[in-house]
């Protein structure tokens, strides 16, 4: 008989990437909630500096009332477009996640703190390769936004 020995422990990441290969990430030691999404949006807005086009999947925290109300109150800062459900191939950010998860697969952490450090380290490594991030946009077929 299998017995659960602890509560679920996790680190979740919200990542923003730009067509010119910039990457910004926020990491949370919980599942993604509306509060996390709003906090990340504020952070990304400060970092990127221009009005943001936010392209999201159908995650509940993206579609929640709190998130919608925040976006509605800041229309000068954010415009939102939703990807179709179950279409990860259209989301360039999914390739970022795949690379980070692949790099972390051979380094199982002993604690949530270590998992958090690993996630930050691997996204930091990816951030140093903007040409790879640009290629994720190409792979997703996104070329109408200035990617050669």
C-alpha cells in the first residue's frame, strides 16, 4: 500500500518572453493563483516598460474575475489574447518550460528551497540565450510581430 508522506510541495513559474529574446520570470512556492498572476504582471510591466500584449493559455488564474478586473483597470498597460485550449504548440513560452524541466530532470531536489533555486538557475541560463527564445517564436509560427 502506498502512503502519502507529505503535502504537495511545488514551485510554479510565470514567464514572460519577448520576440527579441528577452526572458523575465517570477517563481512562486505554490500553485499559480490570481494573486500570483497579478503580481507577475506588475513585475513584467516594470521590466519591459511598454504596454504589454499578454498571450495566455486557458489557465483558471488567467481567466479569473480578479485577474480580469485587474486587466480592466489597467487597459493602458495590458492587452490580453487567449490561445485556444490544448494548443501548447502555439505558445512559445511552452518551449522555455520544456527546456527548463529537461535540465532539471537529472537533478532531483531534496527540498522545496532547492527546487526553487534550480528553477531560478535554469531560467537564468535560458535567459542568456536570446537567440533560442527568438527561435521559439518562429517555431510557434509567430512572425507578424517583427521577427525576421
